[in-house]
C-alpha cells in the first residue's frame, strides 16, 4: 500500500477557478469598456467633429459604442483572460471563458431590458464572438505559462 503525503493536497489549490478574481475582472472590464466608449465619443465630439448639437452626438454614441466594444474588447478580454487564467492554474481556459460568459449574460440581460434593434443585435453577436475568442486565447496563453512554470520547477 502506498502512503500519500499529508503535506501534498489531493487537488492542487492553484487549479481552481478563483471566482472572486473572476467577479472582480468582470466588474473592471465593464467599467473599462464603458469608459472606453465614453472616451471615444468625447474625442470624436471635441477633436474630430466639434460644433454639433447634443442629439447628433447621442446618435453617434449609439452607433459608435458597439464598434468601440468590438475593437477594444478584443485586447481587453485577451489580457483579462490571461490575467485571471494565471490565477486558475490548469483551469486557466475555464476561468477566462467564465469571465466572458458572465459579461455576455450581463449584456444580454441589459439589452433585453433596454430593447434591441437589428444593428445592436448584430454588433452584440460580433462583439461577443470576438470577445469569447480573445478570452479563450488569453486563457490558453495563461495555461501555457502555468505549465511551463511547473515544468521549470520540476526540472
């Protein structure tokens, strides 16, 4: 009979999804995405097309914000997936995709409350498809890093 060491846990604690970090990441991503859209509309209204009335900029914001979400969401989700993935050990991809899934759920619920147009539906589909892929690749990058670090420790 083989004895197991009491100092080694049966499951590596580092190989669990850190739900607190996932939740914090989701909150920070939502804030960053909103601030990015606001910043773009401010840049547009002050530097690119100044002098229009407020309804013009509101219409522009409704058009441009989903595009900003697609463009800036890709690097945000990759970096967030990589960051939270490193904390999840071998569960890196699952943790990264959990971040995306929670963001997706929040966005869908908000859209159902606010109403949805064909343009918004198409942009949300594009935005979340690219965000899901970015989170996946961020999680894969984190997983490769975790595994290479573990191999280096073992060697």
